[in-house]
């Protein structure tokens, strides 16, 4: 077994061993930004960690399914993650998929097709109002990211990124409410999107669809909290489950809930590599 991994306690080590034991039937859910790719100033440049695609391929060969569960559009993650190329090299039967925009959008390595619902009603009206909302909070220079089913406002890169984020949070939440939308805060990003879907529902759907008999979930940010909660409640119901936090100075919320805390995407790759080796040794 692994020597250098930081478990929170003995229980966490037992949870790790329990998912290794059922690994061929485990669904591994992974967030993208801050988990598989380092956070960068321009979200369009958030390329996957260089060793992650190969690691995900090796992982997919050992477990039931690997599912990237992200707030990003599925298409972006497939591009930033080089997942088309990875799909070409997957062994027969290995399953890799993406649940984009918190589960609204889908892509998988066998069909290679994208599916996406219509944008939520109210999003266009919110979009039209946004420039005035930003101007009123002295945040006209914030990067506005168009996501199709959502709009994200990034304050990273602004002179007073955190203060601007806090000023905008109330304003955008109020506007989202008025338009029947929901606000999702993240690491210096505020996203406005359709209500009714979150990563907790997505991870449950992934487990159900793949008939998972165990789960590993890895995340770094507030948008992953619902997935952590869902996995914790499935574990109470008897499902072997491991929660991993990709840690950062910017967000501490998940670390206390995780069984294993690793230092960012390079730590995630290292953990998965160890997991793959332990699974290969055990099966
Ligand atoms: Mg993230």
C-alpha cells in the first residue's frame, strides 16, 4: 500500500482500501478546473495537467467508468483535456465521459457526441442587463465568459479581485433571482445558470447509469460541495466511497470533508497513479 499519501485518519485509509477492493465496479468522478487543470488567469487557457490524460486512460482501464463532472461546457473540457485523442487510445470497454455544465451536457468516449439542452429562459435577459450591473459595481473590466447555458463573471486578474468578487456576489445573486436563475460562486468566479442541477445530482446519475458499486470523487471548489454531500450520504447507505480534495490557498471548504487532501492537480495525478498501482496489485 501507499506510504506517502496523506490520509486524514485511519478511517480514511480504510475507505481507500474499500474502493480499491471493488475498483472494477467503481465510478470515478473528477472536477476539471483546479482538479485536473491548474487555475490560470484566462479560463480559456486552462489546459489539463500534462500527465493527466495518460493517467485518466490508465484509470479508465481499471475502473467501471471515469466521469469528468464540471461546470464548464462539455465541449470545452473535451478540448482542454485532449479527451478526443485520449478516447482514440482507450482499451476496449474503457469508459470515459464528461458531464458538462453541472450535468446538463454530455459527451462520452464511445459515441463522441455532445448533447445539450436549450438555454434556460431568463438567461438572455440577464445577459442584456449584465454590463450595467458590472458598471454599477466598478467591475466593467471583469472577464465575462459565455457558456451557452450559463454566464460566468471572473474577477481574477482585476486589481482588487477578491473585493470586486464580494461586491458582485450580492448584485448578481439578486439579478439571478429576478430572472429565475441561480448563482454559483467559485474561486474568483460568479456563474449564473439554470437552477435545479448540481454536481450532487450529476454524481448520483453517473453512479446509477454505470451501475457503480463504489465511488471516488475529486474536487476543489464550492461547486463540488453537493457532490461531496451526495457521496457522503451514499457512503452512509453502505457504498464504498472516497472523497479527495485538490487543495488550494483560495478555497478551504472541501478539505475538512475529504478523506485525502492532495496539493492541486499534480497531487491528483500522483494520487490516481498510486490508486491505479494499488488496484493492479489487488486484482
Ligand atoms: Mg474546480
